[in-house]
């Protein structure tokens, strides 16, 4: 997984597989988190995604646990090309929703402390805040960039209309501009990204790193009709969202392609994302070193044009 891709106009070069940090401090304890991070770097990855709010939804947590574990993992000694992305503005734990100037500046300082970094390479607005003027939020990001506290800035969970307006505000004021976008997207969750948002990202040359790449684990193939449901924190949501005829049709298609390549369904689902024009990186989390090695294998898997198109058709019908 030594391949690097340009992340839009950010100037960053990232792995096609981004390691999701949402499990650190949740379903992966300190030792497991460190082992996963080590395995990811050893596999050639250089892109780690987290957020201040991770994992504030866990009883006894308050948020910031994932950032703190990542910071403790390297104790500030980072590989030269390692890119850590974190986010501000999503509610959970002790954090409230919002992207006011004070919120953004204060949160960035706190994230830097937890991560034991002097500069965050990629800083996301985690969730659009319609109650705060875009100008205020973007000026705050511009302040952080001017002070050297962040490198590139990006957006997550913005609609096409709001992202378009944010880009226009940045251009009008000549201040920090979102250079990347993080939407929810996978073979069965298509509506949020495909269409106006995808078109805008491609026209504006924004890098795109997608989350829920494996549909909360459904596309890994470990959830099957007639089989015991995995005992995981996500299982209930997976069953509610994806246990239907169309979801199972996607699994069948993944199984067929996986068999042809001696691969796993998860590797095929990620390879489909990585091969989609406009997608820079697919975010996926792991709780064991075996899972990291499996996920990393997706970056080496080359689907045929017919295989990619077949998966696309089945996924479109399921969406």
C-alpha cells in the first residue's frame, strides 16, 4: 500500500485506504489501538482519520479518547509522511454542535494537546452549522492556518448547496478554502454523495475521503441471513438498515467477485470505492491486526471494468 494519491487541492498525498480512528477508545482498547496503528503503518498506510468527539458516545467517555490514544501511540514521534486528520463541530460526549470562531479555535488547541502535535495536517468542519455564518467559520479556519496550527482544511457532512456557498465565501474573501470533502458513501449508501455533491467535488477538484466505506461492517460479509448476528456495538443498526433483499443482493455480487480474485467481500467493496473516479481514499476502521492486513489488501486488488460495472449496477439498485 505504498501508493499515494493527491487529496484534491490540499497539497497532501494520502493512501487509498485511510484508517478510521472512531473505534479507538471504544471497541479497541489502548493495546489493541496501538497494535492496529502499528500494523497500518507497517502495511504502508499514511492517512489516519479521527475527531474530537470520538468516542464520546461510549458510557464513561467524554470525547477526545481517540485523539489521546493516537497521541500516546507515537508520543509525538511521527513518521515523516504520516497525515492525521481530525474534526471539529459534531455533538457528542462533552462536545456541543457548532462551528463558531471560539469553538473552532478552542477545539483546535485541545486537539493539538491530545494528539501531541504542533500542527494538524488536515482539519475538518465535521458537521455544517447553519446557525453560524459561513464567513465566521471560514475566517476561524483561516486564522488557524495563518498561525500554523493546521495545514489544509476540509468539510464533512455538507450538502452540495452549502459546500458551494462555503467555497464561494472563501473565494470572495480570499481566505482558507475547503480542499477536501468527507461524505458517507459505499456500495449501498449512494444518495448523499452521488449527484450534485459528487459533481461539485469533481468540478472544484476537491479530494474525497469517504466514511462508512463498508456500511458499518455489513459489506464485510459477516452479517448474513440465517446466521447468528455478530455481537458488536453496531449490529443493531446494521440489521435495521441493510437486512433486506437489496442489501443481500449486493453481498451476493461481492461474493462472486471475491471468489474470482481469492479475495474477501470487504476487499472487493473497498476496491470498488478506490476505483471510482473522484474518490481519493476510503476510510475503514479495524480492531485487530488481522483486519488491518485484510483491509490493506484492497489497495492491491484490481477489478476488471466488467466487475466494477456489475457491482455498480447492483449497488445502484440497492441504494
